[in-house]
C-alpha cells in the first residue's frame, strides 16, 4: 500500500499534545547554559497566592471578640451564681447573652446570603469549625438566654440554674472554638498559629469577661473578675509570645503595621487594666476604667489578629517562603511525607 | 477527619457506592499557546460575569488570577531562561535586574518592564499556563464549608451548590491555592465545577473541549497521571530537564490534585503555592488545643473564684 | 412536605443513611444538583455552523431551545478544527446573543446631531432611491472617448465576513448597476 | 501565488501541515491569529518537525517554535532571497522536480535585463509613468498577444495607463497569465538566459553577510534556517510555509509571496504532502470574497474586469485574456456562462451574451482611490457591509474625511462601530477639523444578522466551502446581507421599471437601466422576513446546463450560451443538486484528507498541483511522501486526494500539434492552470513590478537599500493628498525625525478592526486597551515607562498607547546601527468596551501595485513619553513633526 505514513500519519498515533518544546534544532547553543542563582523568593508578579478572607470588619472581628466575652462571661456568671455574687452573676449572664446575641447578628450580617443562615445546620460536619460552632451556638445560645432571663426576672430559678450550668459548660468552647475557626484556613498567620491561638483566644476572652465583670460588679463581688482578667492576660501574653517565637517570619504581621499596633496596644491595655483594677480596687472609677480598658484590650487583640491574618494572606511571601523552606528541609532531611509538589 | 493518608477514592468515601472513575484535568503547559480559549469557553458555558477591564502589565495576562468570576486563568511569564534547546533569537544589552526590580515577584507598576527572571541576556522563554481549581483529594474548601454547599461529586470533583451556599466565605481563605472567591454583588462563593452538569451527560468540560492544542486534557485521573508521567519522561529525554509535574502526587499535602499540571519552573513562578497542605490536616490538633484551651479557661475561672474567696 | 419527608431529606439524617458520615458527599448533594443537566441536553435542535471570525473555518454546533440560541461550541466532527475553538470562536454565543447587538434601524439626517429610529421599510426605500440618484449622478458613458458604461456615484466596501452567496449578489447587482468601486477586506 | 503556480489560493490545507518535516511561519503569527489551525503545527511538531518562526517580535507562535528569528519588519525578501541563494549555491534544490515541474529550463528573450544589471530595476521601466513595459520579460520564442499585431498602437498606449495601473497581478488568482506558444528550453540549465541562470545571477548578491546587514539576522542563525529547511526538503522530506498579512501588507507584498513560491518550487515542496504554502487568511470568507470577488478588478473566478478601450468586444477580450494552453484556455466558456447566469435569456450569441453590460475600468478603483473620489465629490454614496474602515484602513482619517464628504452612507453591522458614529464622536470632531453640525452626510445604520441567523457558505483559508445553517430568525430589524442586497435590488428594479413604464425616461436612461432590468433577480424567499434562499444562489453559482440540471465540473461549461455558471471555479459545489458545502461526514470516519467534509475548489481538490507529488513517470517521489500517483493497471491517477489533473491523462502523454487549452497539457504538466504547465520561478507576465522578487526597502525606511541603488519599489502605488503625507527615508534630510520602525499586528483576543470583539465583554476583558510593545533599550532611550503612556507620531497623525516594555521585542543590529522596532496591535478604536486609538491612522496610503494592499507592516515613526495632545494641539503636533522633517507634497514620492 502506498503512502502508509501519509494515510495513517499523525492523527491518532501521535497527537499534537505530544509536541516537544524546544527540542534540539541541529545546532548547538553557544556556551553552557548559565547557572542562574536561585533567588530567595519569587512569585507571580507579587500577586497573592491565596484569596484572602472576605469576612467583613467589624462583623467578624467583632464576633471573635464578643463570642469570647460571652463564653467566658457565662463561666464567670456561673461562678458568681454558685458563690452568691448576685450582681456579678446577673451582669455576667446578661452580658453573655447580650454579647452572643450581637455576635450572632454580626455573623448573619456577614453572610453573603443572610436569609440562608439556617443552612448552617444543614449538615453536621466536624471538619468545619464553623459548622461545629453553629451547633455549639445552637446549644449555648438558648442556655445563655434562659440564664440571663431567669437572672434578670428572678423567675424559674431551677431552670435558670440549669441553663447557667449549661452555658458555663459550653461557654469555654464558644470562647475557644473561634481559634480553630480562623486557624482552619490557609492564611499563614492564622493557620500556623493553630497550637497557640486557642489559648490566646481564651486568654483574651477571659480578659474581656473580667473587664465586663469589673465594669458591672460592686467592689465586694469584683474579685473573681479581676482574677479572671489577670489570668487571661497572663495566658494570652504567654501564648502569644510562644506563638510569635515559633512562627518566625510568618508572625511578622502580628508585630508590624497596623495589626501589630493593635495587638501591642491590646496587650498594653490588658496589663494596664489588670494593674489598674488591682491597684485601684477600692475606686469605682478606677474599676470601671480598668474594666473598659480590659474589654478594649480584648477587642483590640481580636481585631489585630484578624487584620494580621488578612495581611499575611495578601503578601505571597508568607505563603511561599515557609513552604519553600519546608520543601528544602524535607529534601535535606527526607522526613515527613515525600515531596510531590514542586520537587524537581 | 482528613489526614494525609486517607481516601484514595474520594467519591467512594463520600457515600457514592457505585460511582464513575474519578475525573480530572491534566494541564500540560508546554503545549499551551496562551490563547485563553479556556477562559472564554468556561465563561460562556457557565455564564460567569466579566471580571473587569484592566491592563495589568503582567505580560499578556489581564485576568490576574482565579476568583469568583474567573474559573480558568492563563498565566504568562516572560523569563530570561532557556526553554529546552529553543533558540529565542533575542539579544539585549540592557541590565534587566535594574529594570525588572526584583524579578518576577515585582508588581508591574513598580517595575521598569514586564517583570522577568534575571538571567543571561540572550536566553528567553515565554511560559503560559492555564490555571484552574485543583479539585483536591483533600479539599479544604469542602472540609470547612458549614452548609454542605460544597460537596464531593460522584466524579470525585468538588462543586459549590449555588442553591445552598449562604456566602459565609469560609471556603475562600481555606483554599491553599486561592481558587474560590465570593462574587461581590451576589454574595455566594463560586469556582470551577469541572462542568459538573456536562459530566453528567458524558460531555467534557467546556475549557478542555475548546483548547486548541490539547494543553488541557480531561479524563479519568488514573489515565491522566499515567500519561503525564510518560510525558515528563519524554520531555526529559528531549532535553527539557526542568519539566516536572505539580499536583500529581497522591502523597502530597492535599492528597493529590484532581487537576494537575506539567510545569517548566517552580510552582510559585506560576502563582502556585510550592507545598500546599490542606489546612484540615491539622484540624485534629486544633480541636485538641481548643479543648485544652477551653479547659484552661474553665480552670482559670475556677481559680479566679478560689483566689477571690481566699484573698477577700 | 411532611415532617418525615423533611427529616429524610435533611442532610444530617442522610449523612447516616447514605453512608456519608462526614457530610461531604452524597448526603450534602442538593435536589437541584441531583437533577442538574447540561442546557445542551434540552436543546430543541443542534444546527451545524461555521465560526464567523477568522478563516480557519472551525466547525460549530449551535444549540437552539425555544427559538433562542443557548450555546455554541466546537463541532468535533470537523476534520479542520476537531471540535476546538479559540477565544473568539468560544465567544460566538456572546457575539450573537449579547447585549452589544443593535436591533433597530438608526438614521442620522444631514447635519443632525443625534441618531433617530427609522422604520426598516422606509429605510430600504430611501436607500434604493439614493442609490438610483447617485448612480445617475456619477454615470459615465465614456471616458476619454472610450465606452465605460459605468457609475462612480456610489461605492461599496465589505465582503470578507460575508457569505459567498451574499458577495455574489453584491457583485452581481452592483455590477449591473454599473458600479466599479466594489471592494472588501482582502486589501485591508 | 496565482502568478507562481496558477491559482490564488493556499496550495495545501491546514491538516496537511501535520505531515511536514519543517514548517516556516513567516509573516504570520499563527498561534495567535489562527490558534485552532495551529494544532496542526503542533501535530507536526509531535512527529518531529522543526518549527521556525520568523517575525520582528517574539510572539505566542515563537514561544512554541524551535527557533525564533527576529528580523527587521519589511526585509523578508532579502531573508528569503538569501535562502534561495543558499539553495542555488549549495545545489540544495530538488533537481528532478525542478526540471520537470518548473520553468527553470525555459529561456528568456534577450531584451530582458535584470535587477542585477540595472541596479534594482528591470528592463522596461518607464520612470515617468511609474510602470513597466512587461514585454521585455517574455520567454524566448513566445510572444505576448499584444505584440502579435492584433491590437493597434492606441491600444498599447492606453494599456500603459489603463491595465498597468489596475492590478492585473491579482487577476491571476486562478490561472497564470498568458504567454503564447511553446517557449524554448535548455534542460542542461546552462544557457545564460535560462531561468535557472537568471535566478542564480539575480540572487547571487543575497549573501548571508548581506542578509545579516539588511535583516538584522545573525549569519549563523540565518544559516541554521537554511540548513533546517534544505535538510527537510527533497524526495523523502517536505517543508511547508505559512504566511498571512505580515507578507501581503507591504508595497512589495506580492513579491514576498513570490519569493517563498520560488523557494518552495526549487525545493520541490509544492503539490506534495507536508509541503506547500499556506496562506492564512483573517476573515471567515476572505478567500471567498476574492473567489467571488467584491473587488473592483475581478469578476467571479478570477476573470479580469474588462478595461475601457482595450477589450471592446467579447472576442478580443477573450483573446487578450485567455491562454492557449491549460485550463485558462477555456476562459470564454467561463465568461459566457457567467454572463448567462447574470443576464439569462437576455444574453444571446447575437449580443455577445451582453458582454457590453459589464462596466469598464480605466485604472485603479480600489478603496483608497474611492476615498479620493469621495473627497472630490465624484462618489457620493457608500455601502459599508461588515467593514470598519474608520479603524481598519490605512490612514483612517482619510476614510472619515471621505465619508464626511458623502451624501449618504449605509452601515450594516452588529453594533455602532466607529464607521457609523464618526460624525458624532470621531477624532476629527475632537480636533475641531470637523463639526457635527456641518456634516451633510446622511447615515443609515442597519443591524446585520449573525451567522447563526442565516444560511450560507464561507470559503476558509484552504479554499474549503463550508455551509452554515440558519439556527434562528434574526431579531428586530436585523437582516442578512443577502436579504438586504436582494430586496435593495428588487426595489431598485421596481423603481426603474416603473419609471420606464411612465415613459418619463429618456432613451439613454432606458439603455442605462437595461442591465439592471434584464438581470436575473428572482430568487425564492422563505420565512416571515422573505429571506432569499441562499441555496438557490449557490445553485446559480454552481451553474446549470440547458436542461437546468446542475453541473458537476467546470469542464462541462460551454461558450455557446448553453450553460450558466456564476463562478466557474465553484462549479461542482452543487453537483447533482446536492449542497456539497454542507457535507459533514465526520473527520474521524474518513482518511486524513477528509474529502467528504464540505467541498474545496477546484473540484474538491485539497492539495493543489498534487500531480507533482509523483515523479514525471507518475510514481510517488518516495513512499513516505506518496499522495497521488498513476495507476498503470487502471490507467488513471489515484491516491489519497482527488488528483489535480485530468484523471486519465498518462504521465507520458504528449499533446498533438496545435492542441489548445487543457488538451495541450503534457502528462508532466502538473501546473495545469499555467500557460506552460509549469510552476514559475520567473514570471514572464502577470506582475506589474518585476518577474523576480527584488529586495526594496519599505516605502518609509530608516535604512538605505544595501543591495541596489533603487531604494523602493519603483512602481509602488502612492496616493497623494495633504492628509496623506509620506516620510523621508534614510539618506534624505529629516529621516532621523522618524527613527523607529513600526509594525502592526493582531492579538488572539481580538478580531481585525474590533467590530466583532471589542463589544464582547469576555474578549474585551482579556485585552482591555491599546498598548505598544517596545524593548527595554528603547524604553531607556526615550524615557518610556512600563504601563505608562506613549505618543506615537507619523506624518499622518499622533496616537497614544499604554506602554509594555518587554524582552519579547529586542533591538536589532542593522547596517551597523541599532534599530528599535515598535509593535502595535491595530484592533482598537474609540467605541465599544475595550477602547484605544486606531493604529492604522498612522499608516499612509502607499500600496502594492499588484494587489493595492496598503503597507502597514513596516513604516517609520517616532515615539515619545506621555499622552497625545487633545483637540487642535494634536494636529499641531503632527504639523510640527512634518516641518521638522521638511515634509512636502513631494517627499517619499521619488520613483
């Protein structure tokens, strides 16, 4: 048969997708290929690798702050309830309920399709902190509500007590889970801090709840709030320090720029608030100022962390440099799972 | 919970007992001609809105990146590097380092020219690559979605359900590749569906169908991976040692991508993360720390009361 | 919908019944997703066409539903294009059905500053009259003593984007009218 | 292409590129402009072919090529001429092929003197008239009809300013020019006046050193291309060329293609699989619109339009224009059948089939002359159908000024393109050169129907007629152009008939109207819009016999009026009453030639001149490259494609003495349209600017012609006008005012003048605005910033564009100097979603004398940072430049 090649030629045997790129053209390239030194860091026109969080401010940082205040306040409220510090109990319980109500509102407001907020309970997904949080809030919210209602009205004290206990049991989880919420993302400053952030968050929650307690409680009942604020401040500062040390360059946004400023200011206010509350414990004004300061400290810290996350998502270096470093280490040490990506 | 070693059969593990083979894309960037037919075909089929008219100065890329209104994105990279043994025929005497500032990582307005990789004056290559959702084996967007809007299909792909999504935005920062995003006036999150509707009818996705040079190949993932492996060998033999696969390894941080690539440079040059890890791989640890932190808070509160009682 | 039905449709319930405990697959699939079909599947007819942009001549399949074009994609049967299209060809749907297309005859009167709508029938009649008038005005029986039997009164430009049949009628009519200035993009 | 091989169409088809061993893409940016066709280049590459891209810029095509050769825009003939010289000098030609199928051995008459002797011009140049007397270019022993005494002296004089200037070159879209009787040959190729020796002498000066100096291509690189091309040509291997408007849009555009034609013929690459020259055309039916021409100088099927004086009657015309040998010998049948198709029963032998109804030409009537006629008031009405000259034409300002001088303008398009709105918001309104209130032009905008809304056929780049079916009815007032022209004709005929009935018409009027009233114009219509049946028109184009039966081949056409055929080369497209263009047997169910998909002219042949794929004895040159061969047992030609040859004519066939037309072709005359059956390395007739391609500098060039004293094409066509000033070239005072070379081009994301892309959001966002591409070196030299603005100035206008500084444009070393080139895509205009200045405003109306195509691929310019001035200052800036360069009416018009 004539023209086998032409007849059956290319069309199936060797599809176009097998075309070679830059194959030998019969003439040697002059000289050796130059060794281009590996630059420290490269990216696609400096564009972020990630699509950063679209969560709005103040909705989401507000939620992080108020959710924490609510959760910790419920614990404080329960303690006060159990120890007979009634005014502190009422303040903490109503504060918790108020905070969780506002924060829920903020959450719904932040949705792209607020009318579909109930879809949050469409599935039960342990892989989704937001889904877990929704179920958690479903349990916590009514408890906090009933506890507050009972405390304010004085009615149905047994149910109130049960609800207070329920809120106190779920409250710490409400305060802590938001750390998982932000950590369970690809945002370097959030994700990489996942070990310490829960403590930072609960610490900050304790600072806020303590502050709220100090604002509302009379002198004789203010002790636990002050102690809680102190505890929170120590916990938050310690955890934050540890996190920054561990994260290295990824922690830069926590230190620099506006977010860094907020974090620092929050820490300073927390220390000042605790100091003020301790030194001026007899002064109502000092107590109120300290309480407000502590609340602000908690808010600033959450805002700072939120904004730092955004910054770390926008600059590709926080994504690329640690990953590149990890790859290099893996190449050197060969530990962990093998390199599938980007390895030559 | 997702770990790096779990399912190799994502559809099977998601409740599809009897399912078709896992389908995916193999995008071979070495035969891409940067025509952007994939971008347009995708938009026509999926009625994706126009995404802004800005001249970016990023070579011929005026799309910039994937997002709610861009599900296929062709990257263009101009480099002073050789490609195989191609002779680009260009001769420059300009000090490119000064003009291009910090190489390809420079934002175009700050650079004196199309940002390029520093190299010898006469070497040049123009890389083009069509990016798309990776349809990860372990997909963070899917894991974190609180509503089940994002779900694993019977084809092993990851799809947002527009009738479910409430626009919580969680999937967006969760994605290690920057694929999914929120459509501003709509509120919901959008991304490549791997043409889920077409797959159901035995059709190939719009982008792969349009691709003039078969740079975008669609098919059962197993076959694609095998073909891609051969292709890399072929290229290595032909004198293109820099050819490498990205996202083809089932043991990587996301359990391998349903849409993987053949690249000629480091992933970050194309805007890919060099070593992406599904964030939920660390979720068990996160939950542990959350539990412990919650307990710490509770303990701290108890202590606060105990301390107060004493101190008073 | 009964409560039972509602419960059974609830993905949380289905997570356990459909062996999708993590709720990331079959259980999370919505009713819409379940019944999703490509819109080409509902086409009343598929019309064979050719891309109108460049001269590669890619085959196109035009999907029509309810007398509307709903999708245009490459025709895999074409030995020239094998079902593929470039970005322009892929934008054919937007070209033919997009909002950029005008559907109304517009008229700008002499010295006018704005467009005015005009009836198609009237426009055709006006154009026919003007063609006749310009033809007569520019008529040349002879040039330098040689018979030309032609008009330079009107000219025509266009054709490379038109069908052969259209070009044929343009050439035929205008030549019969005596026009010689008939041109197209072959030069441009 | 027509003059070299006989037909003005791609010699091959896109799929066949897959069979190439080496593909040279030059004058085309195939990956960007024909992405889907480029799959066949990739297919070839996958099979080991080398891909060479020769282009001033590193484009998306270059990115996929094995070698990119940047060269100075406008120097392609020097480059290709250099390769020809290499082939001749190193004896790399395919000798047997060349001897059998080209005119290498033919001896040229002794009056001929070449450019090598006359310093860049050929014998016969009349400097005053800027035209050549082509008689000295003839073969020996063969004389042109003009000299045979059948025409008087007056004829000869009139042809000088008639025929010579009217683009005869293009009339050979299908069929080489006539040369008379059998010429003398020398098979040893040693006769000093044989074409082969002339070729050798002509190209001897195109040395690698000269190529380097002229094109800016390093010698080593040039030789690499030579080696690759010659290694991949011959018995076992074939190479293909692909070109586009990068070659045609020059003042020597036809000769660019001729150079490639010579090269491919020498290397034996024509008519063979994987070989050939693929013209890549930019519009869906641009091939079709020259086959059935909406062009002034042609009738359907490349029959020339008659000229005044010269062709008084049918017999003389046929004698002058037809050939004695080959298929062009039957021209009378083609023409008579056309006249019958048009005037039906009114066309009879007694009245010469109404040959007198055809209007006569007296010179060039191209779109650019039309503009001048609009300006002087001769032409006062204008139809624009799917074309946007206010953006797409060279010196677009002239186009708008021309339109502003009209009485009426009809624009048919999808959207309100610039050519429809110039009176409202055109650049001249902004500069104050025109005022809307002062413009008398009446403008009709008629919305057009899309391809999905009408039936019809497009002829693609490989001469393939493909039918598209109507899917839906057009909305609103949108109508097809078929509808428009049919109903316009109907109305005009009704009005003229009514006037005739009134008795108000004078006799002269009645005589004038007869061609219109006698016209066959009764097409069946369908649907609510009374849309004419496109298939009925196709049937007329195909033609029928006296019994109204569809014809199946042009060999059936008669010169006695018994057949009618609207376009002879399309005869067969409606064979057996079946729309062959609508055939859609899937490619996967046929062999790779896919003959049953649609229909290609002529007679469904996919590779032209494929007789040459076999050796003179009819056997394939090699098994690997077998395509069409002689089957001795069955006594016919057979193979993968339909033979482009009489199926039963044996390879050893010798014509009888005195045979005419096709019968006069030998069994080895593969180029059946040519008057000697050969591919023409040397063109003795049919071109206006020389029998051999000669390197001339572009009309405007910063360099002197290194090869000859003659700087530019001496017979290039120039249109003088105060708004069409030319710039000085190297060596003339003021040349340094425009030191850079500008070249225009297309992008994948847009289409021509943008009418079909700038309004589409999905395309507009991909390339959102006009930019220019420059090298980092030029940026430094002129202080231009990446993403900043630049103003580009020529003697015509100044435009602004965003700057992209890129490595893809590199400076060249030309004649010891550094040359910077500025690349600008030309898709933009002020309307639509994606906007920018119209780049073709910069170009002048300087045209190729054969095709009347403007030179927009190489001109000189200046570039400066910042935006262009607004208002009257824009005009002042241009005037300042003109003054600085000392530009007058005479500048650049030297022979």
